C-alpha cells in the first residue's frame, strides 16, 4: 500500500494541477487531451459522470500517449474494477465507503479516496491511504481546514479539489501537505462544447506559468 501511495504522490507532485474532465461527446476526448497536453498538463482525471466516460478515457490513452489518464468519480467497487480493467494510471473518489476503501486497498490501482472531515481521514488511514483528495475543498473550510487537519495528521498528503481555480491554485499548492490540486477550470465546459482547444491550451499555459517559482 505504501509503495502504491508513494507512486501516486510522485505522479501528483509532478503534475501539480489535475484537470477534472467530464466528457459529454466522445469525439471531444482526443482533441481535449491534446489541448491539455499542449498546455503543459499531462495528468488527466476523466470522471465517470457521463455515459461516454470510459470510451473517452480509452480514446485518450490510445491516441494521446503523452497523457497520463486516471479515472475520477469512482463511487463503488464496480467503478474501481472498470478503471483498473481499462488500464487507468490512478483512481480518485469524491468520498469513500468502507466497501470502496476495502476494494481499493486490495486493488493494484493507485487510488486517492475523497475525505472532508477528520473522521473520513481516519477511515482512509485505517485502510492504508495517506494520500487523499480533500473535497469539496473550499466549501469544507478551505486552507484553514486543511491546516487544522495537518495537526493530528502530519504525514497525510492532500489533493484538494472543489472551488479551486486559476486565482487560488498557487495558494493551495504552497501548503506543505498539498501535492497537487484538481479542478475543472483548466477545461471549461463551454470551451469543450465550442471546440475552443486553443483557449484550453492557453488556460493551461497561464496556470502552469503562474505556478513557476518566483
């Protein structure tokens, strides 16, 4: 479990920002992945929020080899099994049930369970997960809440998601226990619908440049 979590932490640290992707039309998957990669964003979370999500992730893996594709919005053991069978590089959930945590602990898939409270985090730790998604981050108390959790849980690493955007990503990433942040601001739904791939690449470039050391 530790090695699996360490691999995930290394991947997330290298990414710093992870787009949370909801694909409505399968034909958007490949150009979107190419636009994100062109903008310097290679680690992608394709969420299971739409009927074409699995096929979209497959297309990205097949046609955009530079992309590192994981699956998000994993809600149960069946979702986890689908992600693993697909060949996803990692899995993320918005929250966690005991059944999901048990399945993820037994799985070979690097996985970050979602937590919002200290009790959630204790359950995740009990199953061997010391890298977690803090969700919804801003709505759950923001950076102050994250700092409060760091007290009793100094070894936990976080990927906050929810309410994070271009304006505050750098502030979250400056926290010592944050390895990456996630969000949909990198690929706005309106830009996907209008096939504004250059616009998405520009958002990614701007975000990544804003995170460069001063």
